[in-house]
C-alpha cells in the first residue's frame, strides 16, 4: 500500500500520481501543487508526510463577509492593517509552523504570521484591501489548516493572562538570593572587626529585601489563612502564615533591639520554596480547554433566507440574532443551532452529539428538529421555533451545576492533616513556653517563637504539590490530561464509575458489519457497490467502505427513497437496498429472525429482482480491552452503564461486562445528571466517563468527569480530564497510580515530621541558631522534592509501554 | 573598607536592573510560548533555498 506524499495516509480509494509522487486524494494533490508552485516544498523536507488533507465546504465561510462578525473577530482593524488570531487544531509539527509562518509567500496581502505551537494558535497580520478575511480563511483551508471559528470566538475575549504567580516567584527568588549573600558572613564570623562595623547595614538591607517577600509574595498565604479561619477551617495555610508572620516579627525585633541577625534568610527561602511548589503544581495544557460549553461547537453564523416581494434573498446572520419564525438553511455537515421545524429537503440528522444515539435519524418536512443535531446529506431549510439560548440543548447549561465550583467543596489530604498538625504545634509551643517561664523566663519568648518558626510546615505543604504535579505530567505523557492536581486525589477516592455507552465504550467510527443470508452474485455485488457509492446516507457510506472496490458497475437507474432505502438497476438486474419496512412495502418477504437479532438496532436488507437475499447488520464495536478493564475496575468499585441509546445492545453488553454491572438505557442528558446526583446523595464518590455534549451535565455533576476522545484536538465538553481513546484500557492503571500517589504523599508527611522533630528539639531546648534554621528548612524541602520525584517516577514505570 | 558601601550599592543596583528586565519580559509575554521560538530559529538557514530565484538548489535538495 502506498502512502500519500502529502498526508501520509494509506491511499485507499484512488491513487493520484503527480510529479512522481503519490497522493491519496485530489485535495492533498492540490495542496502540493499550491506549495510547489510557490516554492514552498521545504515543507516536505522538514518532516515526513506533514500535511493534512483539506476539506472545504462550499459557502461555509460566507458569513465572514458580514462586517459585524468580522469586527468581532478582528483584534485590530485600521486602514490597511488587520490583525486576527485563529485556533488551528491541525497544527502538529514543525512543518506546520514553517508553512504557516511563510504564508506571506502564498499571498502578498498577508504581512506576517506567528504561530503559538503549544496553544495551536496563529496570529495573522494582513491587509484587507488585498485579501479579505473570508479569502484568508479559505486560503488556510485550501492548504489543510482549517481554523476553528465557533460561537466562542464571538464572545468578548479575555486576553489578560494571570502571571502574578511568576512575579511573586521572581520577587521571592530575587530577595532569597540577595538575603543569602548578606547573611552569609554572620553565619561563621563572630566578633570580627569589619563585620561588626557593617553588620547593621547588612541587617537593614536584609530587612528591606524581606518586605516585598512578606507583603507581596506571601500575601496569598495570609488571605487564605484568614478565609480559612473565618469559615472555621484550619487549612495548611494557617500554620504557614503563622510561621511567616512570626519569622518576620521576631527577626525585625532582633535587629531593632540589636539581639542578633534574625531569620530573614529562612523567611525568604520558605516563601520561595512554597511558591515553587505552587508553580510546579500549575501545569496547564494550553491547547486543551476544560471549560467548553455548547458555544465551542456552535457556528458563529447561519444563512437566513427571506422572501420579500417574491424575491428570495440569502444573508448571513449571527446566530444570537435568530428570531422565532426565521427561515434558515443548513448544509451538509452543519449543526442546527436552535430548535426548529423542517420545511424543505431530506434531513438526516446525526444526534450523537446530544443524545448519544449513533445512527442518524431521517426526518421529513414538518417534523421537529432539536438544536445540536448535525445534518448529513443535502441542503435543508428549517424554520426556527426558539432563539438559540432557549433551545432544549442550550437550556441544559442553565442548570446550577455549571456555575458551581467543584473544587471548593473538596477537602484535600494536606488540609486534613494540617488541622491536627496546627493543634500539635501550638500546644508544643505553649507548653515549652510555660516550662521556660519557670526555668529561665528570659528565654520563654525566644522558645515560643522558635517552635513556631521551625515547625512551619514547608515540607508538608510541598509534598502534595510535587507528588501530584509529577503525576499530572506522567498522566499527560500517557495521554490522560487532567485539569488540576486535585483531580488525582479525588480519583483515588472514587467508588462508583459510570460509563456512557456510545462513543465511550464503543468506538465511534468503526462499527462491525456482518452479512447474513444467501450469497450475492458477482453482478449483484458490483451493482451494490455502485449504488452505495452514489448514495450519501451514512449507512451506505460505511457499508461501501467495507466492500471490494474493484469492478464496480454504475447503476443505470437509481432512486433514493428517503428514510427507506435505494432502488437501483443495471441491465436486467434490479436491487432494493434498505430497511425491512422498505422490503415489506415492496411485498418482499423478510424471513423471521431470532428475537435477539431483531433487537439489533440497524440492519440493511438486500433483495435482488424482488427476491430476498439477506441483510447486513451493524453492531457497535466495543473498544479493545473493555472486558478486561471492567473486570479490573469491578474488584473494588461499582460500575454502571448509562446510555442515551435504546437497549438493543443490552444482551451483547451483559456478556462482555462482569456480573453486577448495572445498565440503564434511553437516558436523556438531564436524566444522566439527576442519576449522578442520586448516587452522590447515597454517599457515593462518582466518576463519570463520557464523550459528548449529552454527558455534559453528568460530567459537571460527578466528582471526577473524564472525557474519552478519539482526537484530543477536537472539542470535548467541560470536564476534569480528557483521555485519549487509545489509552482507554489503561483507565485502571490510572486509578492505581492515583491511589499510590496518595501513599507517597503520606510517606512524605512522615518524612517531614521527622525533620520537624529534629528542629523542635533545637527550638524547645532554646538554642535555635539562625544558621540551623537556614540549613534545616531548605534541607527538608529539597529532600521531600527528591523523594516525591523518585517515588512517582518509580511508580510510573509500570505504565510506560 | 568604606569602599564596601559603593560595592554594595552597585551590586544591589545591578541585581535590581536584572530583576526589572525579568519582570518586563514576563509582562511582554516572552514566557507565554517557550516552545515555538526553539523550532523557529532552526528554519532561518533553510529559507534561502526557497528563494524564488534559486529554483535549482531547491530541486537538488529534494532529490537527495
């Protein structure tokens, strides 16, 4: 099998030879032609088969001529300079960067372009006099880089990135380094002449460096501790804030009263390490978004037709402006943005997005269509029943779960331990202060503050960020992308896993097709192929894909009966292909089939010259390793399958999954959400594994919502994590790893407690020197970081393939 | 030893200059995309090949 020179796919249907290279389709060839004629073939030298096969639909971008929509998309628009940014999901290699940054060679209207590879974004500066926005987008489409323009782009952009953590880290690091230098002489040299001369200057310099550390870098700890105390929670930030405060006050008192050098070095080091932990935890996958709602899927504009004085006019209109009663045109592959009634055309609506139903539904004019359906086939005309925001699908987003912050309710392990820890530290401090009060009252204050300083739980606060931050990266390398580190802790607590069926445990594209009945003759087969090729129905397409493509005869007569099937003939052969109703209506006897088979959702029957031949049945094909995964998970969790589909697959499914797996069918999006709520009310910790918008409510309601995605660049609904479908089998390992990470954190707590005990013996006995604090504190932090890194690396070895 | 006042002043000023440079570069978004520039800088040499006037070398490279 030859590979396409452009996109690297196998050349299946046809092979095009052009300038000694093979191409899988004319689209790929055209891209090569464009690049070749513009001397941009370096594209192919950079990476092997870097291209993407272009798909252009006629009229798709007509709305870009609408000046209002254009105005919303353009970032800058003045005179001959326009700037626009696009998301291009198909950016994937260095060739992509190169070609997109050399766009100005393709069209002189483009001034410059810059790619942001991690975000898969391009920023283009062009002159609208030379190239219109629409033509610019079409140019991108023609070379295979179709930008993704959705309703999301229409909303106000929030361009301000939060970089405050980097600033805080920078300030703390800067002060930490300088204070270390300044405090170093006093660590060892005591009573040296020159040092005595300068030490006051050094100390006041250190004091001034520590001011921004306490009041700027460490600010979050104070506010978080205050918030925690006010709501009656002793979170980990309480002892940290206490430690920072005591460090600062005691050090200041020491240099004011000329008692010693203070602990400014430990103070800035502490804040620096803590912020480093926060920074490490903050791993983001900038090319993914976990906060999508329907807006990312919906088109920005649609075509409205209006009849005025007998004249039909088509215009592009922003979807929010659609009013009840507007007539809209929906083309092949386009999404219906609001509830509507079909007026004209053959509608075959794919609702997989909304309901999880895998097969498209045929509709005739007068029937109701729901928002979120995707038209497959020809052009249809519909009449809007409701504006976009009031449609059935979009209303799901008005449910309160979408505005609730899941994380606020979750108390993580660190905060759980910090309560006991804070009580212990405070009582040790008070007890030892009381002891010293009687023994040597001058040292009591000293000991009290020293205990609070040395017990500041820096290492404890670092254990979770580094363990979970590492895990997050390891998961990311294995194609499970999680929103934040809390998800790992929550995953370890899950006791109920709920799966969606279509698209989640079944593979979307590959349905298994079986033929049953009398064998077809060669003539019948070749006519079948030819007829299917001519039909646009999705079932015909998938059936055509599995047939032998050699020696196909083109039908002489061909009629498509919408919702029923095809009638086609060639010479003296007449074939009827379609549903059993179609067979019955032509008075062809369809043999009685066993009940189990009858339940199966989809089958295509064939008759030749009014003689019944047999039928192709479509099965869902389940993902590889489904049985093994369910068996693995069912040992200590309950499993539930929640499907929007009918129960045709119940029996086959129950043979695959372990006993005790509950199954529910015909679940609407709202039902799924309620179902998860009920489970949680019973005290279960629920993970929802889903894929489409129909699961969006359930994903948001569950404790952990994971989306299975065939292509992670394609959008998925709001969730806590996105798992590449290829790694579906590894879901069990992810559970195990999450549980083990919690063990690692607990071990690190133990380790840091040991350090604390050593420090406390110094503090309680009343001889905590600044140099001891300055050594002990970073030492404990660094050893925790090393321990957690090694432990997580060791654990993840099992996952690597 | 009074020179130490001057030295301290200089060292602190130099440190602050670099610190400000860091803040400015973060603010300008230089750290927002740390991957693409590393790829982009490898292209520059090759651009010569795609110059419209040098069609010959371009074809040679391809046949290699």
